[in-house]
C-alpha cells in the first residue's frame, strides 16, 4: 500500500518522520478529548442536586404547601427563604418565621420546614393555597400558631 503525501518540501525530505509526528498528534488529541469528557462527567455528577430529605434535621419535617402568590414569591426567593404563612380566611399568620424550601426537581413547588408536632397544623390549613410573605432570616423566630380552645369552668356548690 502506497500513501501519496502532499507536495511539500519537508515531507519530501522526511516522509517517515512526518507520519510519526501525525500519529503522535492524533494520539495527543484523542487523549485530550477523553480527559475533557471525564472532567465534564465529574462536574455533572457534582452539580446534581442532592435529595432534599438529607437536609432535614431530626425532629423536623418538610410539609409541601401550595402558594397563592407564586409569581411574586418566585421572583423574590431563591432555593431557601424564611416566610410567614397566611391561610386564605385568616388575618393572623398560621406560621411565622418558617423555613421555606424550593423543590430542586420542580422549582414551582415549595415546602416549609416545621417540627413534627406543628406539621399537623400546617396540613390542616393546607387544603387551600397559602399567601406567603418573606421575612428577614436573621430577625424572626420560627413558630406555628396553634388554636387553643378556651375552657369554661363553672363552679357549683
């Protein structure tokens, strides 16, 4: 098999050297492409979001909520935030200073982090969308409003 080389002066003088240089050049390019692909795969793995349930502290739960003012909230809050929750028919907040978490898989879905004992109150009010107001995370203490039934005591003699 005879290879016809281009009509260049250096190739005419050293044809075998040029073939060796070309083979080395191709090997280096193949190595660079493979290294770049491995680096990109490692970066993609490291950027993949972790499961959100790994961030929940002991004794707390994430309660998914439906947000009434989603468009406004979406432009203000990033992945996390501190909010007050207002039920549609209430003037007082259902919860104050609650940690809000945006779903990594569906950015239009939110959940609030509350203690296990307070989750029942949020779920009970969560049948309708909540109106959410954003708070300063450094100034607000987390609390959920629980209804206390007034007890009437009648003393008889």
